[in-house]
């Protein structure tokens, strides 16, 4: 699956930035609140950040298992590859 196949709706940049910042901070409670209260069209859980990683990739890189589980629960696609062709599972195994 490529990056171009992922975006079912265009997310407004402010909502997407709030989501990405919560992921970067590793704040599980904040992220859970965002995921429960925002619709899929307010941000895309499978969007790619400037580093070519999804939130799931970043959470795996950070070793944040709690956040990984939360993202998967809310629809993070475990099959997506980052810009280097690695899935979250590849990163976790490395």
C-alpha cells in the first residue's frame, strides 16, 4: 500500500498537527481523548508526517507499546510502509 492510497479525506492541517504533536509527545491520555472526540475527517490516523512516518511508525520507533495499541484500536494500518519501505512490524523487529 502506498502513501497515495491512504487519505480517504483531506484533514485540516491544524487538527492533523495537534494529532501529530500528541504522538510525538507520547501522551497516551491526550491522544485517546483526541481519537475518541474527533471524526476521521478532522485528521487521518494513517497520515504521513514530514519524516515519512505514520503515527504508528513513530510510536514503534519510540517503543511506546501503549500508544501502538491505542493507534491500532482506532484504525492505524499496520501494513503501511514508511518512505524507506518499512512497515511498523519491520521496525519493531529491527
